[in-house]
C-alpha cells in the first residue's frame, strides 16, 4: 500500500474529493490491447464510477481512501474522454505507452541533440506525446508525481528526451498508432536509487549500496550527525530507493508496453561495476514484479565510448555487466560503442540511439522478424595459435567497417594481453598475435574509448566483450 507523504504532488481534483494521479490528465495516452488500471483516492467508503469508451466500472474507496478499477482492453484510437464521478479527462488517445528512465543521457533533450533546429521544426505530431515526471526524492513511496502530457510540436519537442523522442518517432512511423512516453529520469543518478528498498534489502549482495550511502552521509560536510538525514536524505538523488519511491512508484500500475533504460555511467567506478551484475537484473525484476504486467520488454543502452575518465573508471566491466542482463527474458540492448564522443559523456547522436532501441522494440515487443542487434559474443575456441570467435546476431554476415578489423586482443593464462590481427572467416572471426602464441582467451573493444569496427551486414556494431569474464 502506497503511503501519503508531505511531498505528495499535484493530482486531478474531482467532485466529492475523488482524485486521480496526474498521469491521468488531459492528453494522456493509454496502452492499447491490455487491461487498463485506473486508481486514485476518495473519502473512505465513497462510491466511484469510471466510464471510458462506453464502458462503466465502479469501485468503493477502502478505509485508507484508496480505490481502483480495471478497464477492459481496447484497440488504438481516439481522442476519447474518461469520466470519473461526473468529471472528465479529455483528449485521451489509446496506443503504445513506454516508460523512459535512467540518468543524464535519458534526460538529454532534443534541443541539444544533432540537427536540433531541423528536428524540432519538423516534429509536429498530435499523436506522439510525452509525460515528464518532475525530479523528486522520497524516503517512502509516493502516491503521485508532478507532470503533464504534452504533444510533440515545435513548442514542446525541444524539451523532450532525445533518445526517447527518436525511439517513439520511429515506432509511430512503423506502427501507425499513437505513442506516449512517460519520461522519468535524473542526471548523475546510480541504479540503486531506482530500485525499491524491498528489492535491495532482499539480496545480501546489494546491501553494499547502503554502505556507500552511509559513507556519503558521513562525508557530508559541516552537518551534525543527528541532522545529516534531514539535510541530505530527501534532497539527494543518490539515496537507495529514493527515486523509485518518488518517480517510479507513483506510476505503478499504469498500463504500458515496456521500458527503455539509459544509465550506467554513475555505477561504472571501481568496485561498483561488479555489483551492477546483480543490481541491474534486480532492478528489472523489481519493476516487473511491482507493475504486475508480466515480463514486459526492458530495452537498454550499453555505455558508449568515452575517454575523459578517471583511473577508477571501469566502463568495459560495466558494459559487460549490462550485456549479462540479456540472459533475462524479453530484454534487448542497443550497442553504442561507435556513436559516443571521446570528450563528451553526452553524445549528441541520439537519433541512432533511439533507432537501435526501436529496432529492439519492433522485434521483442511487436514480434517483427528483423535483425535488431549487432553481433554478440557466443563462444571462443582455441585453434593452434589462434582463437576463433563465434557470434549471435551476425545477421546477414559479419563485416569490418572502413578497413581491416580493429579492436581485438588475445590473452594468455596469466592475464597478459596483446593486440591481435583479426579476420572474418566463414561467419566467425579468427584472432591471433605473434607475441601471444598460446592464447587462452580473446577480448574485443575492451577499453573506455576503444577503436573497433566489427559490424553485421545490417550496420549494427558488435558489443565489446571478453571471453572469460571474472
């Protein structure tokens, strides 16, 4: 049961004190072809009547003042009206709804992306809409989140998340139905802020995130110990579960198709990248469990190439942890190792990020038969002084873009590695180095900012890997 907090934000006020969460406001997009939960608050025992597309369902508020109904699935269309106890929410569309979450690269606006002026000028589409959740932290789960639905047009689009906008725009063009995105993201935040406290404390391997938080609080300057929680707690986006409580919990159980996730930079430091192997799957499992809508598609962006990093950075290891999450059902990964910017942690090419996420959505969420991923490491086999590497998602075949293959290394049993020559052979890659005559493993693009050029024929880049993860 969600708790009321002093941080409770704006909601829709209806007659007799009946309220809806702000995600049910004018201009909302509702998920097609699935039951649609509608919920809110009212006086204890009050009767609530909800009408949508000619169907009326009723409920009674419980002693805590909570009520909920479920509308039957419906096909795409609109605009429609939703009536609750005589008050009306207008201009509702039914189509595809996606949650977009993560840190600053999921915040990065269209106005700061490539060709921004041209993209914004051509963005008018009344059936592509965004709901942007306001940044709030809470120590307890909240009932509501501040935000409003906005249509894509030159006045609004510049403020939309670039990756999510280009993702949604591609789906609009392919599916020919309304698309709504609920953007709930905050720059510089770690994954543990987005996981429920219940999930974090259920896994002993994740309790270290609370130790990290305690160290941060201890380091908070010039604040007496008995006042640190008040000073840093509700206002700090690194608090474990703090963003889940304030920016995810209020959205549950809004009907949706799936999630796109763009995060990892904050967790890619020494000792924390290994925890991400457990933390990231825990986040996915947690959201799926809380939403109660099955194993919905969870699509994520792998860290791009970036050079301007401290010695403590572990971007290759974090990329590896991200790729490991692909063992979970209905997950997909957009590889971006080729479209980062060496000196900018916020690459401006959000068009290709959105496209690669959309390809994964078309295959995983909508069942299209298409290649949606670049080559992913499957197996490495020793052949004399060489290693032969096999890949999933080789598509129509492997290719080296712009010259001979680059980015491969072979490694010996003692962990030493050497730059290697590599060639494509019969759908696999053969790798060898004269300086390493007895290799035991192979790795590719294993650097913060690697030079690498393996793709499939569909033009999607291979994911970095090492054949013997620690």
